[in-house]
C-alpha cells in the first residue's frame, strides 16, 4: 500500500518549545507509522533573521536530538537538515521567477516580522517561496501547519498550480493542509495574543523543552492572566484560556472537566498545577535528550541526518531535474 507523504519542518532559531511539542512534534509522533513522513530542520529559513553561527549550529544539532527525544523514530521517518539538500535553494530560485512581489507583500508574517527590523532582508520577503520549494520537491500530500503558516501553504498551492499551467505538465502535486484533531495552538505566557515562540526575547514567554521543573513552575506562576480569578474557558480571558489549553492538551481532560476541577480555586494553584503536568510530560523527553546529547551518541546522530539527507536528496534531485527540463535548461549529460 502506498502511503501518503507528509512533510514539515521547524526552524532551529532556538531550543524547541512546549509550543513546538504540543502543536507539532507530538502529533508527528502519532502519525509517523501511517504516513511516509519527512521532517526537517529549516536552517535555511532560520537565517532570514540574524543568527549567531555558533548557536545556530548547536541548535540545529539539538533539534535533531529533540525530534528523536520526542519520539520520532529515525528508522521510519526521513529526518534531515534543510541545507544538506541543495535542491531546496535551487527550486526556490526557479519558483521566485514566477512569484509576484504583490503576493509576497501580502503575507502577514512578512508584515509582522519586517516591522520589527530596520533593514528588511530579501530573504525574509522570499521566505514563503523557499517554503513552497520544501513542500513541492517531495510531492507532499499533506503539510501539518499551524494557523500562522496557513497563508504560506496557500501561496505554495498557488505557485504549484501556476507552474503546472505555465509548463503544461503535472509537475507538482498540490499539497493540502493536514489538520490534526489534537494539535494545540500554544500562546506566549507573557502575551496570550501571540504564538509561543522560541525566538521571543523574553524567556518567560515560552517553555523550552529543556527547562528544569523549577523554571517551568516559575514561568507558569508568572504567566500573564486577568484579575477575574475564575478558571473559565473564555475569549475574554486569553491567558487562562491558553493555560487551560496546555493543561487539556497534556492531560486529555476536556475544558469543562478542567473548569470543574479548579472551581473555587484561585489562579495561583491552577498555574502550579499546569506547571506540574508540563514538567512531568517533559521529564521523559529531557532524559532521552540528555542521553543523546553526549559524545558517545555523536556518530549515531550524524548517521541519522546523513541517511535522511541521502533519502531526501534522491527524491529532490529527480524532481528538480523534471523542473529544469520543463523550463528549458539544457541537461548536463
Ligand atoms: N515556516 C515554518 C515555521 O516557521 C517552518 C517550515 C519551513 C515549514 N519550511 C516548511 C513547515 C515546510 C512546513 C513545511 O513554522
């Protein structure tokens, strides 16, 4: 039986967070047997905002370890580093040539991120085209994306259709969003209107997958809430809503169960309870991570991402050849 292909990536712009885990990684683990999965570390994307080279290298390796520590099986998934497969950048160039300035200017993530910078790099503007290349190289059927990346998937679909119709061939498969029932959208603990982000300058806004129990509980105690002091799931209480989502996502309890459990209990106790379940959930992951993060596992990890890149490259290479041929490039040999 032919499995459908799923592809997704996470940027190594910091240590992965609770948001990456509950929103992405944990779901990837549940689907890994059912689909042909390609999961990569989007290092090319991460340099669209400035990265310290040493830190980037470290975070990229750590991301591979975190993928595995979270339960992704390297035997059945293709796990690789984006820059190891040069076709990503090459296809992005080709797609650039049929992408309009206007459509990229409308991307909300670009508008947000460019506002925070004085000199806006071309890479930041072009980010969605590189993402389209990632997806289209592998004939991906589904892409698990959060709300913030939906627009980028939309433009990927547009670019694929445009290319197919220009060159008169069914070169690219049109990908679809993969909506999982369990994917939670985790918001910043300091500003519940923003997604939890590993590049947040305020570390109290996010829980890193490597934070210690004490730090986790401290961060939850400091989480921004309102003054209602009633644990209730409401759009008027976004901070509490976020904490309920986190608690629910880990314990699998429904929101109404949680409201009942914490009825008449103030925010203080609720926050500690959330911190405890998060710390419990991350304990196992951290144990595995620290085991992998030792010199004796160096070659084990290198083998995983080298094998991943080899598999990915095999697929990407033939797709890019098809594309080069379609646009009229002379073949090498
Ligand atoms: N842009 C995604 C994010 O920041 C990461 C990413 C890069 C990605 N390329 C991708 C996700 C391709 C899915 C598919 O979350």
